[in-house]
């Protein structure tokens, strides 16, 4: 799903079969080197000695830095920085509207016209990652004993710079409209190409203009620090505000989360640790994204006034060392009840028989790697759910046997071309054969392994002995650790590999290279992974893992609503007429995919797989209508542009995805739109689609106004006002579930309970 770039590969890459040492995890086996001629994962050498002792910080907003001797720009938000042989480039991106052949536009905030900051007394060395906390990084540009150390943090308009010795040179790409010391002699204020910047030196600094585009900060002895800032406007009061906070250098950042079962909510705490370089401790300015400040009364009184326009929408400033968000967790259950009294029950049973006959083919219908295999596993597990709930235990057991056998074939490592490799130097699990560059570029691990974790968690509901820690479950824990390790600074796996705690969503590209930074396309596949963590944690009594899953699931849904769907109307530029975004980058958003510009797939990639954890897609019924309506016009344009395509996709491609999506807004319309003989997305089945549609026609659309005090619940409401409440108990003891509308359900272990 990601672009191809050339990267330097680690030592154990080609022809290392002799070194492919097996490691046993119960009956499973993984390998410490690739087999045969398989390539390994890339090395991440551009880190300081201390960080080289930790697992590589892949799949992050700054990951370009650790893989590439000439890294791309880092989209910090609202600023961008880029390290070069000459020093540090620093810029405030502005909006660019780019027309496309699709007759729409892409919105870009590129790294353009940067200021260049560089030491005078020594030449900067190669940039290396020196520290990575939860939403800030330190970059070292050391040369021998000398160093220029840079700190940037998500949301912060400042870059803090410390020099071991000497003065600092500031070079501009053009002569500024205005450049003069402010009322405070420490400050150089600049107006450049319509943008406002300021550089704040220590007391005693002398700003020397050596050309129309160059200044040198003559530093006083023992005070080798400055901070550079982009300002949202040129008002004197804004410069005064930024001056007050310029000397609070960020030293560390941390995010903590907690799940409140009684309120069905996830609370997230953001805290920055700062060091005051001089003057009073005024603390930092933190820039809050829309998903931080929208409907958040806790921060509304802290807003500092000026607002940045950004690729993420308005970034609002608060003068504080931390803040808190609280979001409702709206729940899901592993599967839905059976259909008992529908006139289409016979059709459902017929489809189940057909899908059973085709189940082996459906297990791996396209591609040979772990991504497509994972999709096939979950696709068949959803048939297990339906067979079980329909009382067809023979079909359930046959499907379970087929799924378990396939997992065992992969997990034993006995096949030469389908196995897992753990790279100790990088701290990551690779799956072979490589597809979508999950090995070569460490892409999409949360998408890929999320399918496996979710499928095996549902096996564990039926056969806990098979999925036990001393059996096949140990390998699942390895995959969980790869994408969701919560301890910071470990040598074996990085902290939350794919997830960006401040942006509130995941990143898919492992190496993070590209002009517009890292990216994520299939946000819905990330949600599927986090649902798997919730289930696996709850089943195994691992409260910390379960709560992590709840945090990731709830937070990423908030980010999707803002940055992929913009359901609140806060983010998308006025020029952007598409209803949704398919790929979010660090510095742009687009309505396209990595493999096609066909509109149904562009929209559908952020819906699949649609299963019981996907109800958030129906959070705003009006948005669902708008999205589907826009799809008609986009398809008409596509058909006009491609009047005689060479290999056209089916005209109704992924029609099952869209029928299920429509049903979350209007169950009857969703059912009416589905064609039993039409296109089938390869993570879906005809049985699952009809079961989904019949279920919503019986129970109603999802109801997000009612919550419960358990992680596994769902509520639906019919047009006549009748609600259906579902609750699942994945623990080993009975539970009592209380819903916020007063309904109480007693749920036995391993059972799904519902109101009549």
C-alpha cells in the first residue's frame, strides 16, 4: 500500500539461511534471520549510541530521520523542520490547492522557503535521533565534541536549539519584508513571504546583519541557546506572547490514559516537562489539534488567542504544561446474535453452505503474504460466528478446524515461504512472503497483525486451551508486542510502534519517507487491530492490554471523524470538495489510493473490514448519506474519464461494503441495495453481509446515546424507538452489565446476552 523507495538493508538480508536460527514459543517457531534469499528489514543507524540500544522508532512522524542520511522534512505541526548538511531548515507551511486528473483537488502544506539555522564555530554533523518521548524528539547534529541539539514537539510552534559553543547563523531564502529587533533586544522578528517568524536569543545576544538574507546571533559566553518560532500572525501582542514562552524548552513529553468503566470513557493526560533557560517560568505554549479542543470544556478557558491554520485544521494555543481529553467509548461485541425469524432465513442458510464449500479458497484468495492471509482468517472467523449463532455447530467446528490448521502452518515456521522473523537489531517482527513492503519498509504492521490478533482472539472464545500462553497464544503475544508495546525505551520493541499519541491516529509507513511525511490510508484496518487488542486483553485477563486497546480504539475513532471524514466541519479546506479523505499524510490529504483512483475503492478503503467493531462508521447518519451521495458523482466522473478502460473493475465493486455502510444509517435501504450475486470484497463474505443487513433490520441502527459499564457492549435503536442491548462476557465469571438508560443484563461467562 506504500510507495517504493530505496533503503539501506541490515546485515542479515541476503542468503542467510544458515543464520536463520529458530526460536520456539510453545509449538510455534520464529526465526532470528530471514530464510534463504529473503531480504530483511532495513537498518536504522541514524540514532545516537544511547538510542541504538533501544528498539528502532519506526512508523512515526519523524522516522525518516533514523533511516535516511538525507532525511525528508518532518511535519511537526504547525511547523516543519528538515536537517541538511548545512544545518536545520525551519518553516511554517502554507496551504496549496493542487488540481488532479480526477477533477478534484489535493490539499498540501509543503515544506517551503525555510529559514536555515546553523552553528558558526563548527560544521554540523549527520543528523541523528537523540531522544524520542511521546510527542517530542531531540535531534543531534554532532561533529566530534561539538553538537547542535534541536528539540521539536507536536503542536509546538518552537524549535529549541542548543549549541556546545559559538555563534548561530540565520540564513533566509529571500530578503524579508521586515527584519528588526523587537522591543526585547533578545528577539529578531521577521516577516518573510507573508509569514511571521521570530528567533529568541539569550540575554546579551547581539543580532548582526551580515547581508540582506543573513544574520549572526553573537552569543554571550556560557549561553548557547536560541529558540526559533513561527507565529500565526504579525500582531505585536502575538510576538509578546511568544516571547514570554520562548525560554521554556521542552525536555520530555508523556501521554497517559485510563478507562473509566462506570462512565464508559477514556481519559487521556498530556504532560510536557520543560526547562526554563532564563527569566520567569512561564511554561510552554502547546498547540492543540481539533480532536483535542473540540467539545473539550476543560481546555476552552486556557486558549491563548491566536490560531494556526494547518493541514490538521485550526491549531489553538494554550499556555500550559499539560491538558486532558475525555472521550466516550461506545463499545462493540465480538459478534451479533443469530437471525431466528426472517423471511430470508433460508437464503442465509444457503449462503452459509456455499461459503463453507468455498472456505479454503476464501482463506487466501489474493496474495500470499500475512496481510491477505490475515484477511482470510478473519473472513472465515466471521462465518464461524454466524454458524454458531444460527445453531449450525457442525459447520462452526469444520470452519474452526480449517482456520486453526492454517494458523498452525504459519506459526510452526515449517514452510519455506510463510514464516515470521524477529530482527533483534531493529526490534520488529517481519512476516514472509513480503507484500506491501511490510518487511522492506516495515509498512502496515498494525493492519496485518491486527487481522491475526482479532481472528485468534475469537478462536480463544471457543477454544481457550488452543490459544493458551503455553500453546499457540504465545505467538499472538509476540505480534501484539510488535504493534502495541506500552513500555518506553525497551530493546525488543518500541513504544506503540504505529500509533502517534498526539496526532491521535496511526502511521502506516515504517520508514516515513516522502515529500509529505508519513501517511495512513486504511484507518478502518487500524480500528480492527485495536478491537483485537481489547478482545485479547479481556479474554486473557490482561487489564493493561485491554485498556490500551480501549485507548487506541477510542482515540483513533476521534481522529478519523476529524481528519478522514471531517464530520464536524472543522478541518477540510474550503477548496476541498470531497466528502472524505482516503490518505492522511503529515503534510497533505488526498482523495485517492495507492493502487487505483476508482472512487468506490477510494472511499471503501476507510471502511473495510466492516464487522461488529465498525459501528463508529455510522456515528453521523447525515454524513453517511452525504458520503454515499458524493460517491455517485465521483463515479460518473471516473466513468467519463475512463470510457474505454483496459481492465475495468466490476461496476459494483465492493457493493457489499457500501450496503453494510448504508445500513448503519438506514437498515432497510442497506438491505435493498445489496445484490446477492454482486461484487464481494475479499475480507467479506455473502453470508456475513446478509447476516449484518438482516441484523440491523431487526435491531435497528447503532445508538451511541446509551453506554454501558463493560468493554464489550452495543446498543441499537429501531425507527419505532425500541432498543436492543447486547453485552458479551469474555471473562471466566458471571458479570452484571448496567446500561446508562437503566437496562441491566446478567451475562454468563463466554456468552452474548441481549434484551428481547
